[in-house]
C-alpha cells in the first residue's frame, strides 16, 4: 500500500492544496482503483460522519460504498437534526462529531460552515460541496483527465456555463496543476473576484494558461469541454429561470460546439439538465461523453483523500 508523503490535514478548498499533494492524490486514486484489494483494510477501525444539508446521489453513495470498500464505517447525517447551526452551533457540531468520528465529510450551503467545522473539529474535514467549491468532484475530474490523456501538462480544458462551485474548483485545481484552462461564462455569471484572483495567482505560479471570457466564439481549440447546471442547489429562488435560460442558451454544450473546438471529450459532474446546459445526444454519446467515468472516479478520488487524511 503506497501513501503520499506530503501530509494533508483537511480537504476543503482547492487553492489550499499544493501541486505535489494533488498529483499524489491523483496517483493514489488510480492505484487504489487498479488494486482495490490492497486497500481493503486501509480504513479499518475508522468511522466517518457524513453531514448533508443538500440532496446527493453520487457523493452520498460514492463516499458510503468507497468507505466500505476500504474497511471503514460511514454514518449518514441528513436533515434530521435540522440545518447546521440552527439546532446547535456549527462549532459544537464539530466538537461533538470529533468525539466519535475519525473524519467529517460535509455538504453544506455556505462555505463558512466548512470553515467553522475545520476550525473547531479535532479530526480532518472533507468538503463534499458548498456554495464556493466542490473539490472532491474536481479531483475525480483530474483523475479522469489523467486516464484519458496521460500527461495533464498537455491538456486544454474549458468550462462553459455558470461560474459556480464546480467551475471554481476546476479552475483552481487546473491553475495549481499547470493545466491550460479556459472559463467561458456569460457576463454577470463569472466566479467571484476573490476566486478569480486566487486562480490567476496560482496559474502564474503553476505555468498553465488561464483564459477567462464571456465570448463563446473565443473558445478556441480544446481537448475537453466541461459543463454543469445553470442553476445550482440553493440558487433556485435567487435566479429567474426564464432569464437564465435565455442568457445561457448560446452557451449550451452540444455536438456543434464540440466540433468547433475540436474537443475529444465532454465532461459533466451531474445531475445534468438535458437540453439546457448539454444536449441529450451529447450526454449519451459514448464516444465523447465521460460522465460515468467521472462518476466512478468520485469514489476512487475520495478513497485517496480519506486514506491520505487518515494515514498514520
Ligand atoms: N453546481 C451544482 C453541482 C451539483 C453536483 C450544484 O451546486 O448544485
């Protein structure tokens, strides 16, 4: 069983991870995927509390079953205790869970809850999605890109759509890894300036090209195109659906856009809103769509994160 050397304390925000940590995690995820039997006891005796404020299919199942495959125990905590911070303070939630659990996985509405958990828990915290980041998804996506293209430094990746949590995490990880990344979001839907600034600083250090534009015709040549929902969980009431659909229509990812950019593969974190951000024909196109490879890699990427966090 091989383990990364650059020790992780938490896995909560992409810009906090070094290139070496990310490369080690990608490598470990692929190693576990290829040799799951060697890691059957990797989390033996470890219990992981999973707090979910929002719905989930892939994240819930891939953590639960991935932890079981590594010999550990996962406990799902849904909404039965109310929203985080309502029935009791987030700091007390963190301190109580630390009495029993070896790690906390949390999907929350607001990144401040993740920050409070990391501040007050005495065990590692994993961000399973918040309003700002989705690092487990991005890690799985770079595992998928490594499988598809082998050498990440040669990959050109574009994200087309809403400048949301998935876009932020992909952009920050690409910048750290030195992967050429193009972000195409309609005006008014780009990531927050603080995240853009972080990404630009990381890209300068990482050596990859980072392009941010609202012009879909400026997409240029790409190896892979990524998209996600135009309205994220928690934004349903804040956004006018009709206006969003009209604004984003030219940004739909379809066979025409794939042909124009020369991209070999299309990626989506799911759930997909078919005929909105992606056409059904492209989502279902087995020659181009790697969405289920991404979904499977969630489990191996998270396995790598947990093994690294909990390794003695
Ligand atoms: N941006 C989406 C990702 C879902 C996995 C959301 O936050 O709802």
